[in-house]
């Protein structure tokens, strides 16, 4: 995501944020709506590809047609990552609050990928996931309570030895970047996730130009 | 995941991959590490990987697992079945009796050959389990709290197996419903076919009757035509007869005497004229 200037108007409310992203998915194309608005189309293409590569590095390059990994793309937007992971042989569920984006996802589905409209703190499937990923989503949850509930809920969906992959900055403190972006500290994630039975495997930065975001990776061990 | 990747993952320092499997499995090991035949008489040692081909339906399954269950080694069971077809009861029972603890399960690439490797370790207690299709970044096993892992496994197994049963029951219900609908469809189709046959017979009977009526009508028409033709011939013959011609001339005399007499004379002349003599023979 882009790094907007600090806003004088505070943070978007929960419903405002949902409406904001639905409108953004309506107004912008496949890459820009969920990519970085400060990059052009080609750079966003590279940005997506780079993030996918890093993500595959984390969740592993093995796949099985007869027993695929079950993945959750939480806040999937228009489903670029979900489709790519499906093509890699995984069974992917994608959730997002934007009906516009989910409709587009369903139109563009490439196989067993499924898409549902849901908030991150409300998704309650009947199965565990081998990996839950939230790419460039959590720092758009402006309400700290919703952010915490979302992280806790996503962690609850990970099976034993499964991965929880959450994108944010690797910072020492929370930082408000504007009315629709706030990054949380590394310790903030550790404080929420580790007591839930996870081990922190580390931070994997995007290393894409000046983007400071990356993957906080946790593995459930209990 | 490939056989050589799994073997290399569990091969300890200075260890050897000891194999009791067919040449195809042996070839799949590639450069995973030093390989030796399990039956070469040399015992296993710490850090070894024991890779054996296992028929999960074989009678000697438990004995086979007992034979490789020695402390310090990692046992890889190579099974010629897909994950979805594993006979879980037989495997769990045999592995439990051989005191083998579950570590990991992996479908083997390429997927079309439908093979599975189960990784286990000789241990009377649970050991850290490894991620499904995971890589080598799972972290240090020593950090795993086995009691917490056991609790978690219990929950996942309890909830997951209950849900799996419910899902299977839903599937069976759906199959039963489909079966019921198919039976109803067969019945309806049978009734329709019966009605169709009856209608066809009825139609054929009506067709036979219609053909018979048509034939009768045709014969009537033919007889009428014959009668009409005969009648026309009789009328033509009558109109050419001398008495008819005389009568018609007499009627003409009454209306037009001169023309009638001329006709009457002509008729009488034609009636009395002798036909010419036939030519004399030469």
C-alpha cells in the first residue's frame, strides 16, 4: 500500500473504512485497487509478483493435487494472491468486506478458490487452515479493537504446525500514517499472537524499493 | 514433495539412508545422502533414515514395522496408495504396536503415481509433529511443548473427526437422496414407457381399421367407376344406333321439317347402303 500523509481528520471509522475500500475496488483496476497507488501499473505488477515470491518462500513450495494445502487469504481484495496460490495447487478461501471485490473474485476464479464477503474478525469456517495470510490488510484496520479481534480470529483458524502470516511494518511502535493506515509495532503482534500457541519465526521484509512492509510469520506449536 | 527431499530432511549427521524398497524408490532417492541396503547385515545407528516400502494391507504389517523400530532412527514408510485411500485403522494399530510415533505425512510427487510417505519415530511418547507439505523452516523441535501439542492435537482431532463424520453423513444423505430420486425417475420413466406402449398399440389398431375403411372405400370407388364407364359406353353405343338416329331425325322433322327429312333420309341411306365387296382374290 501507499504511505499517505498524516491526516488531520483522524482515522476512518469501521463502516467508513469498509465503504472506502469498496469504492476503491469499484474505481480502480485489478492491480491498483489493492496495490500501491503511488506506483504505476507495471511497477505494481512487479510488486505483486515480488510479494507472491516472498509468500511462497514462507509457506513452502510444495503442493499436492490430491491433498492440497488449505489457505486463507484474509482481505483478499480482488483476489490476485488467492488466484496465484490456487494456480500453485493450493485450495484457497478468500474473504473481504468489499462486495465489489468479491464479485470480481468470483468472476475470475481459476479453480477451487472460493470467495466470501466477511470481516476478518467474523470469519468462522468449519475447518482449519494450513496457512492464513493477510497481505497489506491489517494496517488498514484503523480501530485497535477490530485489529486485535481480527488477529485473534485469524490465529484461531490456523491448525497445529500451520502458519499465520501477517503483513505490517517491523517497527518498534505503532504509527498513524493517515486516515486509512496505521502500522502496529512488532511487539504488538507478538503480544497478541504468541499467547495463542504460536512461535514467532521472524519478519520477512518485502525488500521492494522503499516499501517498509513485510511478513510477520508465526507457526502454531500448541 | 519428493522422496529424496523427505529423506534428506530427516537424515542425521553421519547417518545413512537404509532402504528396503523397489528400485524405483531407490532411484527416487537421488543424492539425498549415503544409501545402503537395509538387509546388508549392518545394523542401524543414530541419525539413520530407514525407508521401507509397505503394503498397508499386508498381514505382516505390524511385524514389518516392529523390525525397523529401533531408537535413534527415523522411519519412512513408503506406501503405494494416495493419502485419501490410506487404511488409517490398520496403519495406526500397527504403528502403535511397533511403538512408532507419528511425525509427518506427505503425498509424493508426481501426484499421478499416488504414493504416500509417512514419517515416524520409535518412541513410546508423542514427538513433535511436522507441518503438512512444510519445508525445513519449521524450527527447532526442542521448543515444542509436547503436552501443549498433545492438548491441541486432541482438540483438532476431536473437533475435526466429529466434523468429518458429519460431513460424511451429509454426503451419504445426499447420495441416498440422489438414489431415491433416481429410483423415482426410473419408476416415472417406466410408467411413461408403459403408457407409450399402450398408446402405440391403440394407435396401431386405429391405423389398421382406418386402412381397412380406406380399402373398402377404394373398392366402392372402383366399382362406381366401372359402372360409370359401362354406362358411358352403353350411352355412346345407343347414340350411334340406327333407331336412335331415326328417332332423333323424326323429332327434328316435327320442329324443322326440311332439315329433319334431310337427316331422316341420310340415316335411312346409311342404314340401307351395302358395304363394298371385298377385293377379288388374285
